[in-house]
């Protein structure tokens, strides 16, 4: 299969590119190379003759038409997005332009390409989204997001992802475009851009800086190892039912404070701090506006229909992640000077 992966130089996109190429797929990586993208993320895949790169923006219709015609993919895996909630608070316009206008432009280009090709039944447009579109859950372990949970986005980021989800469904219902949708929980793992909670905690700890925890640290997330997510996305692409959505979760709920303390314990063991345990660096900071209390996914549909479930526990995944950052200092050092890295964003 030949895949056009948008955002393939980003965190989740690059995991998909690496796995797809390793499994024998041909992959065209389309990326605008904005601040969070890094071609080093796909260096191993780029050595394969099954890999191609196109530097383009999903808002550029002419570029999309050219790329689709030139490469003739069997499927589009759409991961390109602005994704950092804190940045969306400071600059929502960029999120509207990329996540809404960009998705619209890509849908129209894909529809034109599909129609020109004779509307082949095996073509797929797979849109990758987030559980944040469903809003916030109470701290009740029996309450989780399902595919039928009403949308209730509460940040500019999640609102733009919700809008893009609705566009994808509309293009299926109105034009018949064969679409698939997935909504995932919080990802973590190798190549995670150093502005999200886990890499910030690891890198601040190594530098002896405060480990910021928003509010009282009670906010809960369902943590999904990025390579598990990539595996799930390919499973949905290959076996999912057209027009269907699938929630992808890690089945690993942890509060932010629990997560940070677990990371500190791993670092204490792998790279001890002479002065004191890393947990002494934990610093509670003012919460961000509209911070959702809890996300948790019910993965019944993907498990029962497609036979997929995560293979990595959060303890195992965090250990792998910390070891990766310890072993790949050159990668994250090169990103330290990029816009916004190392400073607090999204204070409202």
C-alpha cells in the first residue's frame, strides 16, 4: 500500500512513517516543517527506497493536487495539526488555520483526486484526532469516553480538532469520501517534542530545574505509548469500517503528579542526582485556563472489532522513554532553541 502521511516529521506522524516503512508500505511524508517537526525523526525510514518526502503545507491546494497526482497514494493518513493546548491559548488563529482550514483543503484535494481516479472503493482518508474533543470527565473510574460521547471541546486546540472531525464526517456523508476517524488519548515516547509534560519533566530534571505541575497535579490522562498508537492507526487503516470512528486508548490512567513522580523514580535509578531525589524539584504552578480534569477512553470498539489493544504498560513505556532521552541528547539539544521551548505558555 502507498500512504500519504501528513505531518510525518512530527511526533506521532514520524512513528507512523517509521512503522509503515518497516512493514513494507510505501510512504510519502508531507510536512510543512513547522517548529515541532524534525526530519531526524524519520532518518531511519528515509534510507528506504519506499520513502519519499514532500515539503508542503496542507493549506496549499495547488501543492496538494500536485503531490496526490504525482504519487497516487492508496490512502491519506492525516496527522498534520497544531496540537499544544498551551500554544492554542496564546495564539488560537494558527490552530484554526491549520486544523480547520488545512483539513478542509486536504479533504477537497483528496476528494478531487479520488473522483478523478474513478472513486475507487479501496481508497481511504484516515483522519487522526484526539480525545480532547469530548471535553472533561469527572474523577469516576466507571465514566469513560466512547465513540458516542457528545463533543464538548473546551480549549482552542480541542475546538479546532472537533471542527475538523465534523468536516471529515460531512465529506463522507455528503460526497461519499471513504473516511476513517480515530480519537486517541495522550501519547508519549521517543521523539516527543520538548514542550509537553513528559519530555519537559525529563529534561528539566536533568538540568536541575523545577518540575512544573499545573494546579494540584490531580488532572488525569490516559497514557498511550506512541508506537502502540502507530500500530493501532495502521490496523484501523487496513481493517476499519468506512465511516466509522475508533477510540484508541492506552488503558493507563495516571494523574499528572503520579506521572511526574514515576519519572523522578526512574531517573533516580538510571541517573541519580547527588544533591537529593528528583522529586524535590517538583513545583506546583498556577493552573492553565480551562484545564480539563480527566480524560479516559473506553477502547471496547477497537478491541472487539479489530482485535487491537495496547502492548506497553505506562511503567514500561516511561522507562523506555527516559532511557531514550538519556541516550539521545544530541536530538533534544538541537531543539532547545526553538520558539517557546523552555518557557511557560498558555497562561491566558
